[in-house]
C-alpha cells in the first residue's frame, strides 16, 4: 500500500500556479486518481489484461469494426528428449577436430578443446576451417562452442584495398569430407549458420537466426533422425535458448556422411564434444562424443608414418599445372604450397582484389590486394615456417623454383629429418593417355563455357533492344493521346524474356585433338623471368636431398633430352636479360666516340673558308716542325696540292682525315652518311661484344626482335627503323649490307667484318656507299637519294646524332637568361655544338637584349599572404 499523501507531495502543481483554492482542487483530483489506481493494482495483472481485451473487442463491435484475432501462440519445441544411447559408442576422446582435415592456420590445444587461428601478418584476414574426425549418417547429436577471445589489431596506414568484414566471425555447419573447409565460399558440399545469423548454402544466403557473440555457449544441433518431426535439419541454440527455427539440410547433401565443421576468423574458441553440455537445452540430446558407431563414419586420419613432400618438376607451357590439379584431385589428403593457393585462399576468405596493371603468370600471379599486411607476403613466409611442424603431406607447386637445383636444395633444407619423405615427380615428355583425355575434357568444358557466355550475351542484347523499342513506341503513343485517354488505355502485354538454352554441345577440332597440352590465356612463366633463368634449368637427382625421383611421363634419358632440346630452342628465341657490356666494348666505344667527334669537327672546319685556311697553315707548320726535328731543310711554302677526291680509289687512302691535300675523305658526308656510319660501327661493336659477354657457344647472336633491347643495353639509345626512313629490317640491311646481314636459316644478325676492323675502315665503306648513291642519282635513279628524318636543328647543323635514337636527343632548355647573365644573355640549349647564331639551318639565334634592362635588383611583391597582403 502506498499512502496517497506521499503521492500528493510528488505531484506538485505546475510551475506558475499558486496554491490557492484552484490549486487545492487540483490536488484533491490527483489524490482521487491515485487512490483509484491503487485499488486497481490489487487486481491480478492477468485478469486486468483479459478485461482490457474484452473491453477492446466490445468497443470494436459497437463501432462496427470486426474483432481482431488473437496473436498466434509461439510454436512449441518439437524436439523431444532423447533416450540414452545403448548401442556401441565411439571410443572416448576419439571425437575431436581433425588436424589432418584442417587449414594450415588452425591451432589446437588442450586435447583439441581450444581452437584458434594464426593472426600474424595477413593471416588476420584469412578464414580457418576444421572438420571433426567423424561424419554423421543418422541420429541426433550436438556439439558446443564458446568464443573466448576476439583477436583485434590496428590496421596499418596506407591500405588502399577493402578490409574484409566482419573482422571476427564463426560459422557452424556441416560439410562433406572432400569439400572446402571454408564454408560460405560459394562452393558445393556444405551448409552453415554464422555468428551474424545468416544461413549459407552454395550461393544462397539468408537471415535465419539471431546473432551470437563472445562468452555465449552456442550449441549446434544436427538432426538426422528419420523418426523425428525435425528430421534432416540443423538448429542453433545460444545459452540453452533456441535462436533459429530448424533449417532443412539441402537435398544434395543428404545420403553422404556430413562432418560437423567450424569455419572462423580471428577468434579463440572452446569446443565441447561432450558428454556433458555447458548450457543444457530444453530437451535431452546426446552429444557428439556419445555418438553410436552405427551413426557415424570415421574421417581421414593423419599418417602414422612419414609425410610426403612432393615436388613436381615440369617445363613451362607443357601441362605442368594441369598435372598438379589432377594429382590433387586424386589425392585430396595433400595440401598445396604455392602463390596461386594463397591467392585462392584469400578469395575464399572474402578479400577483394582489384586488377593491378602489369603482366603476371600462373606461377607468380598478382598478389597485390591493396592491404599492407597481405602485400608484404607475410602469409607465404609464415606458411613455410609452419609447414615442417604440421603432420600433413604437401605438394610444392613452384614451376620456376622446382626447375632450379639451388632453389630445390634450399627448400628441402626446411624439411630435414625423417618426418618427411621427399619425392620429386618429373612430368616431362609425352603425357600419358589418362592425362591427354583429361586435357581434352578440360578443353571441351572451356568451349562450352565460352559458347554459353556468348549465348547469354546475345540474349541480354536482344532483351535490351526489345525494351528500347517498346519504350520508344510507348513514348510515341503517349504524345499522341490525351491525358484522359491515357488513364483508360489498356496496358500491352510484356513480351517474355529471352530463354537461353544451356544445353551446349561442342566438339574439338582435329588440331585441338592433336594437342597434348592446354593453351591458357595467362603464361606459366613470364618471358622476362624465363629469359633470366632458363639456362639454369635441370632435372632433380637424389644427390640434392630427395629420397625418391620418379619420372611420370617419359624415361629419365628421354626426359633429359627433352629438357636439353628445350633449353637450346630457348637460347635461339629468348634474350639474355642479365647481359652487361664487357670491357672490350667499353674501350672500343670510348675510342669511337672521341674519334667521330674529331672527324665531325674537322669536316666543319674544312667547310668554313676561314677555318680551312688556318687548318692548312697549321698543317704546313707541322711539316716544317717535323723537318726541323729530323735535321732536314724546311720545305718551301707552296700552294696546297690540288687533289680531286672523286678520282682517288677509296681503298688506297691511308689517312681518312687527310687524303694528301688536307681534305678529309669524309668532307662530303651529309647527315645521312654520318647516321649510316654510326649505325655500321655500333652494330659491328654490338654483335662482336655480344659473343664475348654471353660466353655461350650455342648463342652467337640474336634476332631482330631483340635488337632494340641489346642496342639499349650497350649503346644506351633507342633503336627505331624510322630514323633511317625505312619500315622493315630488310630495307635497313640493304643500306649497310657491307657490315651486317640476316642469316638465312636462323634470321640472326651476323657481322660481316672482323672484330679487328678499325673506325677508319668503316669511313671508307661509308664513302664508297655515298659515291655509289651519287652515281645512281646522276643516272636518274630517284631511290638513290636518302633523306632521313631530323629530330631537331642540332642534327641538321652536324651535331652528333646517333642512329636509331629518334626522340632521344637531350631536350632543349628554354632560352631564358639566368641570374647574373650579362645583358640578359640566353642559355644555350643542351647539345649545342657551337653553331654561329643565325648562320644557316640548325643555328640557334640569340635573342636581342631588352631595351629597358634594369640596372639594379627590383624585388617583386610576393603573391602569398601575410604581412605583404596586409
């Protein structure tokens, strides 16, 4: 009982109302109301509720409204108490999560009652999964889990990719023994309910339960009892209370043993297999450890003997990865160690990866996710440390590494000791009949998928076109009708959607049937990588540390011959990425650069009348001095000897810098002649130096496709045929046919001159070629005239421009006067060769000095804020 007086004190008058007679009357009304409520409080709550419902029904009936039906009662629990199991049970302690059937990041302790996952580096984003040692075929059983800890970490800065959400998750479900351990990855063979309350089977995902969080005991019930009203269902209970209705197990999972499975991320859990539950259910139910032997099937066991390390060894583009996939399909107990497996693991864990520009291969795929802890390859590093400690058999799928002896030895050191049997399987040569049949089946499936995709694309395009036409007709009719007429207009029936026939029948062509290996869009190894390492490829031997070496396709002798022939063919096709110019080339190139620069300077002086006179005087002075040193009488000054250079035999000239009259043999050289001279000598040096630097008797030269690469490596310039006004290599070879040629059988570039050939000899070749073109031009042959594109005025002025270096000239600096330059003088552009301003083509004219040149420094007002602005 509550005294009304005490309630009156609490219900004071509203602010602003005085305690007068009116206020006293209000207080009395409040007291009366309180007394009535107190009396009503004596009536039981149930009776009050029933009376209110009846009054509400009577009011609705009086108002003429139909009475609303009562809310339906919640369904009663259909699960009944189970009877104690009297049949033969599984052995005590046998039921647990199977270490042989779990992912590499799963860690167990305390007899598999505590289960967690690795969280170092990128492992914090990867799902882990484990199956129990028994699969259920009938009966009703349950097991419990309790989330003990959530592993959280601060994300490093610079993450451009999407972090997979949620950060912590637990999935409880059933899976078949040969399916993925990561339930919810859209694959077949599993059904699960996660901690967010979603049920997922293959690509179907729907909300069916409440969420469950840490420190709650979650029971997962599997009912395969045919006599139960909830037969073939799964249920979830949280702290003994049902949080989801029984969910039917998909039909495609029934009929096979279903293994209780846990998939989780970044959590530590306690697992209770029984026999006593941590949170009893509303009914009695046997736990998993009390299962009858007749209701279960035992899963795969860990090998009691040594596990195996299988290292497949094969050649690129010859069915290596298809063989590995077939091996894993036949041997599901093996775990693959490779980059492509980590990539697949990340994809199944929900990590989104955007396409990264660049070239990648099947052996080394794109591993950039935009997440620092995934991009640093910490997952692979940690896996290599964990693998030797796990009782599992592995397949090491590393194509390039497995072909190299040093890398094979380094990897086997991680598995030293008797715990692992190290086996190398060589898949080289002609494949077996089973493999060929498998490859043809894969090609048929690829063609089916491609054909079906094309059909769907055409169907979607047809639907889009039809809808567009209907929209146009509708808009046209709307314009013609009035609004009133439009309201009464009848809607036209929508045409049915295009139905795609998914029954695709394809056949292989005769050419496809003859193939032994499948061609994939992505290469097994990139050419850039292959060219650096294929010379080191070899087949494994027991001396490297293998316990056994087996040859799966061909015999050892045949396989070794196949590898040897393959390496030789690659020598003829692949370029040497790591080749570097040797000392012989460096010395010859330095001498050439100095010599050709002096020749061009000498030609320019000979063409200049003033400098020519000084040049002849200098020559006479040199002769006089030479005579004095010999003690002979100084020669009398005579007029220069008149020699017609065209009358001389080029081969008879001893000094190309002076044919006898002071005139150089190259006096009539044009830009085109200098360009061809440089091309001759540069290719000559390149081809001879390549032989010396590679030091491989099987590789004497290279083909046209690699010329640009080696030209850049040695000469440090780009190679471009358009610099010589030609579009094919054959046309260019015709210009320098006295120096280089294409070998008829191999199409390799071959030098025609010996390595002892001097630069002066190449000047003579260039001069003979110039004279030949001149004679042809005089005879009316217009094709004899050469006109190469000039990249700038510098080239036209006779500055040194390398052949094939189109666009490689140093950029011209702006003609701006630097601070302190007298009279505002302009800076000369890069590569300026001393051309007189305004003196012909290619000269750089100095700008006229300004008329109002300031005589003192004048500071400009800054454009930024601060005191200047104020």
